[in-house]
């Protein structure tokens, strides 16, 4: 795996909704780093699963664009890992429960950006024991349940056909879609935070969610969340001025797809985060 450690005392964290995403007002995401941030821009990295794959909220520049979901405090399988950046510069990853929401309100902090994805990968130093099974097999009892899953998450018609093509018939008209053990190992990414104020981004091929968690734990992360997966969706890119004066992107890992090097500047379909030199961005500027 390849890791990048960032000193949060020196950067501000921002979130951009992808062009293909819709907020609660049915407005599309911006999809690109705003021009006002280019002068202070340091890097950008991918966000989480697409909206139709994983329910969860977004806060962008202080506005709750998609309502944040509440996680279960007593059941890790129903937790809601949330990367939270506050107006005072603090960044944390936490299960966003009703109690957490109240704690933030009592402290008078305002969320500047937030992104939710899956349950917690690491929480308070402990790896989520359920991650060893993430990516194994997806099962539905009937064909109707299978189609209902795709409809709920706004999958395209072709996705229904692809899922049904992999479905194995079982007794009494039941079906199960099998990912198999191999499906656990894929390009994956994650982000964590350490007690001493570092943000750690990790990416790697042929890794399980459990390996991802162990790696971030060894890197000192007390809390972490799974981000997106599959090589076509992943990138951390560092920006600098090229010979012509324009921004040019250099990937954290040379195996990342070339199309991603400038995607966050030109406009991208998925959500992503970007980092700027501390307090150097004019909020809301075009």
C-alpha cells in the first residue's frame, strides 16, 4: 500500500460533490475545485462510494447538501463513519450518532465539510471486527429483492441485467449473487486521523478492507473510514505550477489512471476532497 501523511495544522480540508450527484434540493454537484482555491491548492484525493451504492450525507462549505445519516452507537454494522472538518480547522472521523450530533452542537462548532461512507473501519484504535467480511458475497432471497436493491440505489437498467447474470438459482426460486473470496481483494482506499493531528490517506491494489484497516492502524490512526474502491475511481494528486504557469497534477502512486491527474480540476463525476494551505481560500468564491 501507498500512504500519505498530512499535518492538519498546516492545511484546510474541503469537499466537492461530483457532477453526477444530486443534493436534497436536486441540484447537481460542482465536480471541480473552485478557481479561488487554485492559488493555495496542494492536493486532492477521492471520496467515498457513489450515492446509489451507499447512503450517507454531505456537508459542503458549511451547507448540508445531503442530510447526514445517524449511525447506531451500539451496533458497528449499522454505524455511519463520517469525516468531519470544522470551522476551527479541527478534523475528525467518527460514527455520527445522535449523541455525536448533540456533542457538536453543545460545543458550538460548525461543520465546514463532511462525508459519510460505510461503518467505521477503525474506531478509537480498534479495527472493526466486521471488516474481514466486507466484499465477500451479496445475497438476496428472491429475484424481486434483487431488483428492488438496484431500484433503491438508482442503478441503471444494464446493472440489473449484469447482477441477474451472476445470480445463482437456489431452492424454491431463491437466488444469491456471489462475489466469492476473490472479490475481497481489490484496489481500495481509506482515510484516517491520528491523535497527534495527522490525516493519513492510503491506497493499494489487491487489498482487503481488513488489510486496509490494519495498515492505517500501524500508521498510527485512531479512527478511519473506507473510501472508494476500484482503480478507475481512485487517486491522490499533488499540484504544482508547470512551465506554462498552469496547474499540473502528479499522482501519489504511478499506477493511478492518467485520466485522474487533472480530473479534479476540470470536472469529475464523483465526490472528492482537496487540501489547501491553511486559511487561504475565500469561501463561496467561484
